[in-house]
């Protein structure tokens, strides 16, 4: 038992001998929770997850004996938690519209019974290793929840409950560990969030994460198990893009961490997710989604914890052999929380007030992504997508520049594109993907062998047009040759007919890989056919007036992903259109 | 403890005073100071330890000494008494009357810091508010429960725009404004405050307005309290009395500067431009108090006014604000100089909640597409204008020349309107189609073909012209 010595914002100095760094503490009459971040003699420094107003020196403080941990078990999916895994719906029921302090509500429902089916291989007397699957619970219609042995428990299984309905606190089984102590098993276990969960080994990422967004999938692909960042100034459409990914991506579990972001955005997600169907299973999206919400007006220390809570939940589902996507919006707010605490600790600031360990913390966090072979021998992955909110849209600021060194896929959002309402405003010149090779293999096997070549051609066209645009801006379009004018026009066609994608248009919102490729090759076909004509001397001015061009710009919102045949039929007619023009041109010439 | 006066100040400097030997003082507690002349000041405990308590004094530490300063710890946070009677009243930044009328007496006193709303309790804003201003309704529409700041600069008519919104804002199909208004001014000039007061008076809403004023020559630290007091009143009106509350706050830049001033005195590590690292969290505590709550009738819609230092939108204050608020209305000097009122620069303006509050069941089915088309066409038109400035308008192609005409018409007829002109959203949309009809139909790919057939009055292609 200890006591409070000093209160300074979210930091509290305690007299608490023998406490361990990282230990959870409960402080004051209100019972506020926090964690120890420093020791000096008999005093300990703790950061609290809740507002400290009203605390007094002299009030008592107790160490709880464990680090910040999350509860992992059935009941997670469809839930919304705060930054330290308090279930917000249950907190709402209990304490009303406002976040009351010191509320203790268990993360997972205690009274709900789950139907457990034991794994037939698990028999009394057999060896049991950490991460082994004990059995399953059909948590939602689309997700079969594998009940895992806590990672650090190894020994002999003494007994396991038969098929039946259990609450998460009922004893499910017993293990005799190698040191002869007996450990009880439950449907859930706890894991400390700042420690990555163990796995057997890392695997190569092989399949792209399909998001249905053309600029992402076709141009800057991300692999399942990869790391990506979305930097963008405010108003560039970062949130929209992330919601689109959460909505359409072909992962089995999506974890959306709202870290220091807007309350209404989370409400938006909460309200629209249950109405939407998972495009891959047809089930409500909420069944595969889990939200961690620490909005910008909630206490800053819990914000720092929230990304770790999110990634630990992601790792837990990965360990069940699932593909998980975690979206962290925004890692800048997390970094700022780090900076705020560092500032109060009086640590020496390096860049823009950030502590020197910003880069290493960020790197360690992103390294928790990956495709792995789990302890039980399954394959699972965590794909990590971090939003970055650079102040003033300046990508050279510390959080963006450190992140850029760590991740493999960089989806740079541009304010200029967003201002012209070109969405998604992913800048095709600034973005990059380090996964092209692996993605190309997948596209070649699953969609079309020419994907890599067509993609490169489209990108060449876009960058050539950028050069030409500069000339036009200086001397006007008349200064361009016919070939150059056609290049410019075709690039415009790619931008409007392929890169721009409307999140609110029902048909355009999601494009399957097949549709993406059909549009890509169709639009390039127009470019090539036209170029052939231009090289024969046809004036670009004439080509630009072809009705085909404005028709092609509408293809994306006319054909659903199921209706590729009709789109392909239109594409097949392209050469004919140009031949007609050719004949006309030959006659007049 | 409330009744004991301590005279144990050990140091005082720039708004902060340190008290020695007062054990067990609650963090965040309110403090009353009595100086050598018997004047009362108020303050707040910002750091508390048994041997030293750091107190922030709202009225500043000028003319304080250590020997004759008596301090009383009131043992509770700053609270605002609330009752129905606050409507029609004018308070200072700390919630005391400044209209010469008696203070509000109420047993219901609320902590001005509020408590964060549980995200699970929020209801998503969806009801379209018609402001009667085309640039807002047509392209950046406001919804009930949204926070939509006006980004402006010195000398621009942001106050007039804000006052026009207050006068005209209503839900579609509603005869008159149903809003009550909470108006907070911090660091504003006396002239600005009077402008709003007169504007409220003229439109006859004065008895539906609560004002919190901390003017430019009044204590800086009190500015940190002003928006909090105002929002406490707003929350009471919205969620206890079921009113729809429109909160107008001006000027957020003065607030952030006050925060920086205090942070420097406290010795906080500065982040960008000397602003403390917690500027984002602090602003969020204010802005996030807007919104709607499930199962409650009232709402808080927030229009903060913010002057961008040297018109720089990347300055930390507009920058961080933009990350928290649901969009922004940006006023531009160039349009203003051309005599366009309201000088809304539409391209950097944005309303994030527009997508869910306009369209088929809310305004008109073509609204989202028209808005998107106006943005795209105007962006293109500005490119053309840039080109014309270099090569001359005569060198432009026919198609480009039409864009030039479109840009001028758009700025003067669509954005520009009278200060008393209250356009319905349908008038705005029809006007938009008049302008879009200046462009050939095949250049308008953001609107559907059916909408073109229904509303477009111009030629199909450039060639047809």
C-alpha cells in the first residue's frame, strides 16, 4: 500500500516501494488506473489513463501486480473498446452518456455462455503447448473462434471440458505444468499489450490484400502481413480511405483503432458497419470488426496505450490462423501522446519536441505486423495500416519521415488532388510499394499475366503527362505535338476513368481485381489505338472529340464487379471505333 | 479546508503562484485569492504536492506580493451555475454576469471541464441545416451536431458570415430558426463583440442568446476558461433542456495564444511554433463537445471562428483544428478584394458530414453529384485561368474559354450573394445547374446521365457549339 505524493497533469508521483516498472496501479479514492513508468528510491512515477482532477496528495495507491493486459476470448468481435479495453457499450449502460472515471467493467461479458466444441486431439494425459487450439466457439456466423492455450503454458493436459455452453470464467480444463504446478484453463486468457505474442516463425507474405480500391490494389499493392502508411494533411480524405479499406478488404478480421480522432467518425463506423454486408461472406460487416476508440478528447495516456491494445487483439486473431487487418488512425496522435508524457517527464526533446526514442518505438510497433506460422502450426497474418497526420501536410516532419523508413507501402495523400475532389487522393508520384514483385506473381496467376506490364505502362503514361502538364502551364496546349496532346488526354482518361473512385457510388465503391484489370487494360487500349492513329498523322484534336472517351470515363460506375463480361465486350469494340475514325480520316485526306 | 485562508506563498511570477506547506490539495481545484487591497481573484491548482502547490491565477499576478496574499482552496473544480435563466444573459469568461444583472442562483452547478462523451453514446449528425448561403449549402453543407469552423484572416468578413449563419440557419421545411445561440468571444475586440450583440438584437433573437465575453483587454488566463464555460452552458441547454444549440466562438487563435502564454510560464516543452505539445488534445476537449447523443433531443452545432496567422492554413492552430473538426469553411482574401461576399474559397473548404446529410432523402437526389461536379469544374476552370494569365485569353481553345466564363460566373453569382439574401437549397441547386449548363454535357462526368437529361440546359459537346 502506498500513497500519492504529487499530481502533475496525467503524471502522479507515488510512494510505492517494490513496484515493478509497467505495473498497473490503482490510485486515490476514485480508483483511477494507470501504469508505473519510473522508479526512484521508494517513489514511483505513474501515468494515469484517466483525468487526475480531484486527486490529492496523501490519498492511497496500490500496485495491482500485473502489467497492462487485455482479455482475449469470445465476445471480442463486434465490440467497441476504449484505449484500455473497457467495453464502451457496457460502460455506457452502467455510467451514462459521459465517461465516468474509475469505472471497472470487465472487458468481456461474464454472464454470456458460449458453445464450446473441444478439439478431438485434446485428450487427458496428452502434452499441451502454448498456443495449441483447445477447441472452438462459433462466435459469429462467419467467424469460428479458436480457443487457444495461453502462449506461455506448457505441460500435460489433465482434463478438458466436454462440448457444452460455458461462460468465460468457468474452468474449461487443467494443465500440469513442467514445474508440477496446476494451471486452470478458461475460454479466455490475458496477455500484456506491450509484449508481442510469440509465434513459431515468420513467413513470407504472398497474397495481396485486396481492398477494392484501384489506386491501391493495381498501383501500390499491400500484402497480407505487410506494413503500410497513409500520410495526409487534414481534408485529404484519409478517414474515407481507411473506412473504405475496413469495409471492403478481404481480411477475415478488421481491427479499427481510432487513436485520438473524432468522436463522430467512430459513430459513423459504428452506425454504418452493421448495415453493410461483408462482400466476401455476405454477413454483416460488424461481425468481423472490432473497434478500439480513444477519441481526441479522451485522456492522453490511454491514447498511447490504445495502439498496443489494438495490435495485441490483432495478434490474438492471427494466432488462430486468421488474416487480420489493423487500421491505426492516427499514429501521429499516438506519437503526440508519447511526446506529451515525455515533456512532462522533462526528457530532452530532439525534433519538434518528440523524444529521441520516437523512431525506435514506431519501428518496434510496426514490426508486430507480419505473416507467421503460429504456435499451433497455422498460418495467420497481421497487416498494419497506419494513418499519419503530418502537421501542415509536411511529409518531412518526424513521424512521417520515421514511418516512411519502416513501412513497405506508402499511400501518400495529396491536398491538391483532394481540393479538386479527386478521390481517393492518393498521389501516384509520391506513393510507393515495395511489394510489386510478390503482387505481380499473384496477379499473373489469378487475374492476368500482363498485369505488371500494364501497370508499368500506365504509370509511365502518368509521369510523362506530368512533364507535359508543366509545359502546358508555361506555354499553353498549342505548343504540344499531336502525340504529346494524346498522351496528356490519355493520362486524363486514366485519372478520371481508373484512379478516381467514388466511395459513395454503389457500383464504383468496390472493384474486384478482375474489374480493375479490365478497366486498366481497356483504357490503355484506347491510348495505344489512338497513338497508332496519331503516329499515322491523325490530329489529336480529332481524337479527343471521340464520344468513346467520355463513355469510357463512366465505365467504372456502369459495370459491377460481377458484370465484367459486358465491360469486356465494350473493350473489344475499341479497335473498331478507331478503325472507323481511320477510314474517315483516310477519306478526307 | 474551504474555510481556511493560507498565507504561505513562496513565489509568484507571470500568472503563477506557488503555495508552500498546504497538504492534500486536490488537483484541478478552484482557488480564491485575496490580495493586499482586499480584491478577490480566482485561480486553479495545476500541480499539487504536499510541500508546494502551483496555482494559476486567472486575473494574473500583477500587484501581488507574497506576504499579504491570502489563498483559499475551494476544494472543487470551476463550476458554472446553470438554469433556464441563462438565456438572454451576458457573462464574463468565468461565468460571472457582466450585464449588470444579478448572478444566476442555482443548485445545479456544472464542472466547466465537462466529461468526455462516451463514443458509444454519440448519435451521428444527419440533419441538413440550411444556412441560405450557396457556397455552404451547395458545396459544404452543415448538419446538426457538426463542428464546422470558419478559417479566416484579419480584415475578412468572418464575423458577418457567422452572424448571417446565425440569422438564417434552419432545418429544411422549418419556418424559422429553432436554435438557441451560445456565443463566446475570447480575445475579441469590443467592436466585434458589439457587432454580434447588435446583430442578435436586430434579428430579435437576443432573448435566445447566451453570451460569454472575454475581450482583448481582459485577463488572458481567463480565456482558457471562456470556451469551457460557454460549452457547459451549451451542453445544459442541449441535453437537459432539449434545445438545438448553435455555438459560435471567436477567435480560436486568441485562445491558442493564451494557452501558449500559460504553457511557457509553466515551463512546458514547446512543440511547434512554441505551442505546447498538448495543443491538439486541448483543442479537442473544446471541439469534441459538439454533437448529438442517442435518445436525447437537443444538439450542439459548433461554428468556431479562427483567424489564420498571416493567412497560413498550415499554421498549427488551423492545422490542428482541421484535424479535429468535421471540415472547414475557408475565407479568401483574393475573392474578398474582388468584392465577392461571402468570400468562401471553395476548393480548400470541406464538410466531412455532407455525404450523409444531403441527397435523396435529405435535400435533392442530384445534390451530392452537383457539388462534386462544381468542385471539379471550378478546379479545372482555375487551371485554365492560370494558363490564360500566361498565354493570354485569346490563345485559349473554345472549350477553355468557356471554363473561364464559368469561373467568373461561379464566383460572382454562385458564391457571391447578399448579406441578407437567404437562398433555399433548391434555389442554390438550380443556380448551380444554370452555371453548369455553360459547360458542355460531355465534360460533366460527376453527374449522372439522367441528371444531365433532367437539368442540363446547354450543349452536349463542345463540337456541337
